[in-house]
C-alpha cells in the first residue's frame, strides 16, 4: 500500500509541471499587453515600459517562467493588481468557506 501511494505521489510531479507550463503559456501568449492594461488609456509609452520592467515582461519567456515558478515553490503566488492584495492572502480569506462546502458535500 505504501509503495502504491509513493508511486502515485511521484507520478503527480510531471503532471503538476505540465499543468504549470501550459497555464503559464496560456496566460503569457494571449493577445494584448498586460502592462498597457494596467497603465490605463492615458498612459505614455514610458509608463508602459516602466510597468513592463517592473513586472519582468521584458525578460525572455523562459526567464519569466523560472521567476514565476521559483516564486510559487517558495510560497509567493504573486500580487493581485485587480484587488490590490497578495494572492496568498486572498486564498487564505476564502479557504474556510471552500473547505466547509467541500466537507459538506462529502
């Protein structure tokens, strides 16, 4: 039983890596410029370039992925520009109702 459990846990690693790469690529390769969206309609090219530099969007795609993935491994899920809070804090605020709903459905 322990051997089976270890095999299942080890097989989870490539699946999680594949999902991480696919999700990252989907988010990065969608049309549009995230820096321009964050900057707004009245932004100058200098403002957009500054935001791109701050977010690391001027780096190559593989460098961006490595920065993001190493942050995720360290527990840094990033920052929500929409809500203005760290993502880990937002997850923490919603974990209790989510777990209670999951427990109730089981």
